[in-house]
C-alpha cells in the first residue's frame, strides 16, 4: 500500500516538473536576445533608434511640403527625381553599413551586444528609407510617364530601390531591434512622443499615445502645406458659454 502511494505521488509530480522546466526554457528564450547586451550598449541603441525615427519623420514631412508646393506636374516630377537621388544614396549607405556590421561580427572586432545595438539603429533607419521610397513611388504613380521621363525619373529603378530598402528590414533585424528598443521600432516618430525606451520589455509605461503606423502621417506641427490636410474644422475652437438671458 505504501509503495502504491509513492508511485501515485511520483506520477502526480511529473506534470509539475515538466511545466516548471517548460517555463524556465521559455524564460531563457525570451532573455537570450538581451542577456549579452550591456546597459550602455542598449542605451546607445535606444538613443540611436529614437534619432533615426525622428529624422525619418522630419524628412517625410519636408517631402510632403515640397510636393504640395509644386503646383505643376513637371515641378512635382522634379521633386520626385531629387528625392529618389537622395534616398538611393541613403539606401546604398545603409547596405554598406550592414555589410560592415556583419563582417565586424564575424571577425570578432564587434561584440554581440554592440552589434545588436547598431543593428537596431540600422533597422530604424532602413524602415524610414523604405517608407520614403514607397511614398515617392506613390507620388510618381500619379504623374504622366512622359513628365517623369523628362525629369529623369526611372520608374523601374524606383521599384528596384524599393526592393533594396525592403531587403534591409527582414524579420531577423526586426527581432533584434525589438529586443533593444521595444515594439514599433522604425515607426514614424513625433516630437511630442514619449522617449524611446519607455516601452522596452520590463520597463513599459503608459506615457502618451502610441506611435502611428507606417503610412503617410502629416501632423499639424511643422506640416502645414503637406499633401493632405487631416484637420477637422472646429476642433481647435474654444467653446464659449451661452449668454445668460
């Protein structure tokens, strides 16, 4: 009878041990991405990501203003041509930096923590470049082909540039970026948004609204004259109390 009780007790304990081991393994998997990143390296990565997001937002707004102020198709095509040249140089620079990072990681001149921090920043810059290419492409699609040709805009080259930018932001780099700076890395930033790093794992706060999606976001601050006006009439008016009769 005693032997039977011992056997039953042992069988009852097995699921608990297995569950505990599974939880431990899961926790280990969740911390693998950041356990080799020194606090200083992670902080530098967070700062670099925030700067990249803000720079990207400023560039998109500036582009929107330039397009909106171009009153003719040929003027808009000239803006597109200029932006394509700028973004092409930027993508080429990002590709070179990514290759240099991989080489430095392989030959041991860059430790894993510093590598992950720099990849996070590179991912944020690459997402910004990808959005800029896509937005430029949308502008070009609304213009006559002969106008684009006259201003040196190669539509095929623009599509290739879009593919190159997209190749810089794969799931592996996205995961590394999340492990360094939290969710939503590479989304458009706002000057009034909470500081990057408040939403990292284990340190999440509810300060302020979340960052917007990857589409066109022309905010009212500094974005006057952009491609679209999303303001709602009367939203900034102060409601006056009714006069007493």
